[in-house]
């Protein structure tokens, strides 16, 4: 709901500041879409409050300093509210909506229907059809920008793609590879990304004469590790989050993880073994944090959560007398572009 409210503001800025009348008119319809989505989220969550009080976060998210929410808010503040119309369309409409969320809305609606949750399936399908329409603002924007400033187009897409990836490594990755019951998993997060997100983004880049991001090899490497690091971090810092992360590391689940990610045991198995030992010996206090996580100054996600534990390194810079830390060299580069 928080993101939908922010999207209303972004679309209203298109209505006022977009450089063409057609785009301004389309912004009106986009604003109406996002307003409806926010109301749907509020209504749906309100009905579920009797099942779980955490659905109150639909409204509380705007007013919290909880770091998991702030990571989401920080990204969309930059992509929707702090960017001009052109870069907002490229980051939000083209990269996030068309490249990431539309595909997931379709898949989630199908899964909900298969599980018998007709209301949730209908809500997702209703939102997705709107998203598919106003997400199209990104393509003509990219076409015109390529005629006048292709370097700006390349940079804007490269930044948006990495920041979207990091966000979905936090939200979608653990949900697919850890929270979903084993007998209901259709594919791993990595398989999903390769089939739907990576191929789609490569086609867009090729169609518009753009290059793959300079960090493409690192991005592909992060698909093996990033969401596993995020899952371990969110489980360890679970007292600081509004949801209850499921560990998802039973013997059968670990066998599945090793099959999908051959280096999983080498990177993450030892740490989960220690956690399991402490839980089984009633040393729960050893599985709880003593501090808040140290966060990246760009993504607001924990430092060291972009790759494997063997890739831990300092990525920092001093700007205007302040020391900034980042979860990767890519995030540091994104920060430096502004």
C-alpha cells in the first residue's frame, strides 16, 4: 500500500511535468490506477486483521523506522519521487513494473487460484492488468531518450536494474526458496530470474541498441548468493522485522537447495548448522542479534548481503566529510552517479 501511494504521487507528477500532452494524459489514468490499488490493499488487509495483527503494517509502513520497510521506501523514494519524469519512467515503469512486478503478479495470481484463494487471485489479476497498461510509459520514453542521450539511458537503466535486483533478492528470493513449502515449489529463485527477468531485460537492451550493464557478470554471480545472504540476515535479525521469517533449512529443504545451488552448503551450511545446534540445545539467545544490522547507504540493506561470505570486502567512500558504506562495488557506483 505504501508503494502504491508513492506511485500515485509519481503519476501525478507525470500529469503536471511530463513533456508531452499525451504523456500527461496517460499520467492521469496511471494516477487513477494507483489510487485504486492503494484502496484495494487497504481493504484486503483490513479484512485480514482478525487473522493476524501484522496486516496493520499496510498503514503503519509509512510511519516506521523499521529497516526492512525503509529499504523498500528508500528505493521508491529515489525511483518515483526524487527522479525527474524521464528517469522515473525508466526506473519504475520500464524496469520495476514491466521487468519485475508484472511477471510476478501473473505467477502469484495463478498460484493463489491453484490454492483456492479466489479473492487474492482476483485482486492480483486486477492490479496486474492496470500495471501492464501504465508500465508502457517506459518504452516510448526510452525510444526518444536513445535518439538524444543514449548514455543517460544506459546509466539510468543500469542503476534501476541493480537496485531492483537487490530489492527482489530480499522480497522474492527468500519467499521462493525458503518460505514456500517444499512440495509446492515449482522453480528456484535463480531459475525464475534467468527465465523471466534476465531474458526479458536482455531483449530490451538488444532491441534498443543498449549494452549489458558493466556489472553483468557480478549480477549473474549474485543470483547464486544474494538472496541466501539476505535470508540468513533477515532470520538472524528477525526481532527487528515486522514479519516472521521461516528458516526453511530442514534436511529435505537443504537437499533441494544443494540441488539448485551447488555451492549452497559451502557458503551457508556451516552457519545454519551452528544456528540449528543452538536452537536444539535451548541456547536461543545465541541466535539473536545484540545490535541492529549495518546497512548500505544506498540500498539500506545489510552490508555483506549481495554475494557470498567469501566475497566480503569494504566498499566505502568519503563524500562531503561523511563516510559512506556500501554492500557492493555496484551499489557504490550507483551512489557516485548522483
